């Protein structure tokens, strides 16, 4: 990674705003108002192009792969779904203000944070959320886990439309239930829901469906009509819908995200719980701050009761999330445009340079779902995988790309039925690194 400007530890800390604290904190520093963050005039351009080096920060996308494969084999980590950009400066300022007050005792959920959630969803998506119906969670996963516990007896089935985010399989395993996979239909490069298949898979032992919108890993953004048809089936068959909308802020040009909770039929909405977070949008995953809501008070009561949902809060996460929603919309809008442009770059580079790979620009997310069927043939991945029960053709290609292209991307086979023949590449990084990665990939596959 010769062109990458490597940051030393001091630079990293300075960028994170940490050294600024030295000598300024005191035990009597008053707690600033939660809304503090500092205004940034709208239109101030943010820099997503300069490479921001995360190596040495315990990043799972970078450091975990370097530990596994060696520094020399990771020019670009493109697996875990987080961003390589520095967060919006308003958030850093708000966090700095808060840490000047040196106490992190238990907190109550600030009303101002709930208001920021309500306002954000109203302003951007015309989604009305009653603040009384919001439960806090330290991530979308803990919310989904307590919901599955509340609705699904051990051993019962949870519907997934696959390929589907691999973390759902972990949640399902933790709760002791079983994934029932309904494959999406791939027609002309676009995935569609297979309603007949879905309904056929529902029986007396099916109590929940996890919906992902925008969909990870395919990037599909489901239409109002898709969601309504799905909702009708699930409501009629008494299957609770868990609508994971964590990727909702990233939608590419020409597409629209429809919150499940804005569907016209109230009964369909009442049969659902929605999960959201600032983590993907504002790159705050490790701040552990998410929320869920439902118009159905019985569902919320069950999640708290039988689901044993705990609303554990993280002070800095709440500050960061509230500041993101209140003050960082312009930063996000600029990032969405940047990601859209990067998807276009991937599309044109794949078409012109990366032989044996197919790509259709997704409707949402910052994930590129690559068709690698030809590349798998080229490196004989099927035969290599057949020799070991631990591997799939896609994990063979994953290792091949680490060893020959110095990039780490995720194998499609980890996303369930329909994921084979694909790899998932996270493009939420500087375009320079995306170009480097695709160039390396093209060269490695040309040599195969
Ligand atoms: C669809 C989806 N849901 C949930 C998560 C994880 O959410 P959290 O970190 O808030 O638990 C991810 C992370 O990649 C995701 O893609």
C-alpha cells in the first residue's frame, strides 16, 4: 500500500480529537447541553477522498485481517460493513464537550435523544414515530435477539429471504431457533421476492420473518408494493415482521426507501417491529446505540418481558447519535452522493477492467455484490473447495484474492441460499482505495 499515507499513533489521536483534552479536563467541568456540537455551515465540503488510515485501531475490517493474513496481504480491507471515513466533525466536538465532564454513571434515556430520532425520521422519511414506542438497544442485534426470544419458541422457524445478512444466522443460532430460507429470484441482475415460495414455507412452526431493507448483501431497496404483499402474507399467516432498516440512509440515485412503518394498512404495520441505528449512516457502530419501535404495544411489552430486552445505554453513543441526527444531515447527504459516485466507478471499472466479474449498481447500501461465477471457474475454486469440508468455492476465492490481490472481501456463501457465485465488497472507503482494489483484482484474475 505504498501510496497510502500511513498515520502514526499521535496523528491518529489528534484526528480523533483526543490529545486536545490534555490539561483541559477537571472534576468540576459542568456537563454541556446535549445538543452542543458546533454548527458547520450547510454546503461546507467534506473530504471523503483522502485516505484515512485505520490500521492499528483494532478495526475488524483492517486489523483483524492483517492479524490473520499478514500486513503484506492487506492493501484494502473491504469486508466488515463500516466506513473508512472520519466521522462528521460535529460529532467529535460534541463528544469532546461531553468527556470534559469526567463522570459516566448510569444515565436515563434523554428525551432530547428520542426527539432527535422522531425528528430525523419525520423530516427525511415522513415516518411518524411516537417517542413512547421507542426502545433503546445497544445494537440492532440485541434488539433482534430479544424479539426472537419473545416470539419464537425454541426450535421454531424464522424466515429469511436469501442471500441475507450473515449476522441474522448468528442471532437465530443464539436464540435456538432455525432459519427457514426463501431464496430471492434473480432476474436480469435484479433480485425479487418470491412470494409463492415464501408463503409455502410458512407453517404452524413459523412465527417471525426478518426483513432487510435496503437489503444486505444484494443492495435491493424494496418497493411499497413488495412490502405490502409481504406484509399481507405475514399478517394473514401470523408471522411477525422484524424490519431491519439499518441501511436505510444509503439509497442510490433514482431509488426511494419506504419505511415498513409507513405502509398504508395499519394492521400490517401493527404486525411489525422496526430496527434502526446511526451506526451505518454515521460510522458509529462501536458506539453501540440503536433503537426499535412498533405501533403495537403488546409486541413491545413482549420484547421487554419474554424477550428480556435490556435498554443498556452508552453515554458517548447517545451523544454521538443525537448529534448525528440533529447536526450532521449535510455530511450524510454529501457522503450518500460520494457513495453513489463510487458505485458508478465500480460499475465502469468492472465493465472495462475486471475480467470475469459482473456487477449491477445496487439500489442502496454501500455494498457491492459481485457476480464472480467466471472467476471461480478460472481459479478452479470448485475443485479446491471439494477437497475440504470447511471451504466453499467463494472462501477459496476470498483467500486467492488475499494472496494475489491483497484485498479482503466477503464470500457470498456466508449469506445463505443464493449467495454462491458472489462476493460482497464494502466500498465505503476512499475512491483511491476502491480503484487500487479493483486494479489488483483485475491483475490477479488475469494471471489466474
Ligand atoms: C442488516 C444489518 N443489520 C444489523 C447489523 C449490525 O447492527 P448492530 O451493529 O447495530 O448490531 C448489520 C451490520 O452489518 C447489518 O448489515
